[in-house]
């Protein structure tokens, strides 16, 4: 019984030392992984900044096309409105619509 009382503390100390060593190895590997992730994120950020110019050009082109198509559509509708004037309804047609 006395030998067990001497063995258990020694075994617990050895296990604690092994656990501390494993934790240290794990922390070192985790630090390397975080460094790699930081490098990857920096690279992605740099590449996305290089694409900002392209996105600004695309945005400018779409804005220009939108203004152009709005102008064309409004001019076509005004021309069609001038060519085909609205037909005035007489009183009988208005009364028939009211009943329907």
C-alpha cells in the first residue's frame, strides 16, 4: 500500500509533464498555422484591391448604359406619344365603362 502511495504521485507528475509538453507542441503548431492563414489573408486582400479598379470600370460602364437606355426609351415613348395621340372618350363610352 505504501508503494502505491509513492507510485501515484510520481505517475501523476510524469503525466502532467507529458501533457505540458504536448500542449507546448500544439501551441507552436497552432502559431505556425495562424501565420500561414495571415499570409493567405494578406494575399487575398492584395488581390481584391487590385480588382477594385476593374469593378469601378464595370460600374461606370453600367451607369453609362443605364443613362443611355433611359434616354432612348424616353425619346421613343415621346415620339410614339406624339404620333399616336390619346383618343378622347365621349360621354357614352365613359358611362359604359362606369357600369362595367
